[in-house]
C-alpha cells in the first residue's frame, strides 16, 4: 500500500510541475484541444528588396489639376504587406537573365547529338537510374578547351552582321520557355467537376442539368521555321493540368526603341551601347515589354527556388506590382503627393528630387539627359528609389478608365491575360511613375498612364515585388495626439 501511495504522489508531482511550465498539455488519453503546430518559417529579407508593410491608402487624385486633362478615380483601399525591389531592374540584372537563356541554349546543344553529343549536360535519370523530367545539368561547366563540335555548339548562339562584320549575340534565339500554374483560376468553384461542389444550391441537385465546363488555357510552341506561337485555347475541362499555362517569350530587349521612340533625333549611340556597354550597368533596363518583364519574374522565381530546398514551398513567386501596390509604395509612409515630403520637385538650393523633364526642351536641368543611374536620388520613406521619374514602370494591372473603382477595396487588382485574337485595346497595361522625358505633372505618385503589353519603350522599365510568405498580427497603435489643442 505504501508503494502505491508513493507512486500516486509522484504522478501528482509530475502533473503539478507540468502546470508550472505553462502552455497547453494533454494526457495520453487525449481529451483537450491543443492544436497541431508545425515548424514556423521565418522569411529572410530578399536581396535588394525592402519590406512594404500593410496599410491603408486613399488611392487616386483628390483635387485634379486642370492641366492634367483627365479625372483619376479615388477610393479608400487596404493592402497586404509585400517585398519590393528598392530600385528598378538594371541593365546588369537583366543581362544576367539573357546570359542564363544563352547558356541554357548552349547546354541543350552540347547535349544534342547533332552538336556536342555530351549527355552529361542533360539529366534524364535520378541517382537510382529512374527516369525524371529532363533538365539541364548546371553543375557541369562549359568546356574551356572545346572540341570542334563543342565549339560549333557554343558559337551557334552568335551571329555576324552581314554588312559590318560585327560578331554579336543572336537576339532572335534568346527565347525563354516557362510555365505558371494559375492557383486563382484552379480554386474557382465553376471549374469543379462535381455539381455538388460547383453549385452549392441544393435545389439544383434534384434535377441536375448536364453542362460542359469550359476553361481557357495559354500554351506555346515554336514551329519548324523558328517562329514562336503563343496561343489561348478554349476547351472542355479535363483536369488540374488545364491551369498550367505555358509561354515562350523572346526576352532580348528592343534596343532600337531609342530610335523608334524619337524620330529625327540622333540617338544611335544609345541604341548601340545602352544595354551592352558596362558603363550603363547600373542604369534601368528599358526596351522591355510587359510580356518580357513577366518572363523575367518567372525566371527570377525559378532561379531562387532551386537554391532554397524545403523552404521553397512557402516562398511566393516574383511578379509585377499591382497598380494599387505601386501607388501605395510610392507615396511613402505619409502618403505624399510625390515620393518625397516636399510639394516642390527641387530643394531650396535647386537640387532636384528626381530625374524628369523640368522645363520645355530642357532635359538637362536636373543633371541628366536621358535615364540616370538607379538610386542616386534620395529614397522615399519606404526605402524605395526612383519611384518618380527615371523610367516609368510596368504594373500587372490592365488599364481601364474606371481604374480602382472597378476593383475591390482589399488588395485591389484587375487582371486579364489577353489572347492573341483579342482586340488590341484589351492589351493595355497600367504604367506608373513617369519618366526622364515627362514633365512634373506626370511623375506624381497617383498619375496613371498606359501602354500596350507588347510595346517596348526607351522610357519604360520595371521592378519586381513578392508577396509575404507569412503575415503577422498586431494590435492597432493609438493615433498620435494633435500638437494643436482646440481652444
């Protein structure tokens, strides 16, 4: 009996100690709800990006200036936090993308029996000999002393100008193929195969009407003549693969935009040097279409996820900012008219806050003629550079006159992936920020402009954003008391 009493006292002591340590506990028999906790994930700050915390914005222009020529929709909105590039994507950063595509083509050809024939440049089996989806072996370096066939493969991505004899990268071959799974479309009830899941109205289940589920899917291929075909298929739903969209995009910037944007101007030096000359490494990349900017985001995501391991499943993909995200980030923490607090565009000493066109015909008054190096002007309160001027920036939002009025007030967005056969007017995307060629009115944070998604310009660039992998709850802080007391 004494032994039983001692054991009972020990058990009571253990239970008491458990209570002292705090937290929820449960006996082996269960009975209490304690939750299933997984391992937490702390997202590291992405290189070259700053955190834009969630918040509220009165989006649009409250009192439009008659000189602006049009009304801008106004609406109160709220936006979740996100990461944003602190500068526009530079020539150097975009060239990394081009070089990746170039080297991937070379590796494909080194593995091709018609060129190098070295199978080790492509992985088709795992370490156990089981087949896997064929992919390039980036761990294997390109040959330093190539054989004749290997040299032919490496030289195949270059061309010689038929008139001048210049050796240059063959821009026509710089095609990037990528796939994007559309989680949003796949989640919509209208695409669920079972009627009970597609239509929650139980009255409709009694006399079900058979109807086809139609989906719209983007696909792409290159024909025998090397022409890229990006198509949108409309067909009956077959399964989850219908929401995997495929694109093939020629990603080399249109360097001729410097000439085509400005007739009767001597801009040949920019056409020949701006993208390729290392002197312009830190200048914003231009001549990139909306479609090419999206391809860059897809490549950047792919490039990142390869090195993350298990944590990759939590990290969100890079993308273009929505129109609302861009304006919210540009206005800064105090939601100013410009990215800076001063209502003027220059300090009292005449130092300009951005690269734009101060006077009619005088592009150099701010110290620059065309674009400037990124980050040479002061950042806004969010830590973002060049949110006004330098180059205007693509957003992911389609352009409509209704603007934010046609969107939700939480994370506003209006998205449409136009098919090739759609009217050209449906291919306008919202462009924000104004550029080096624009006057003061056009560099205001709320100013809206547009461009067609396949149109490259010498004054439009882009920067990427990334949604947060997790969100944090916090209590609202009390509003600061006004310094001026009411009498």
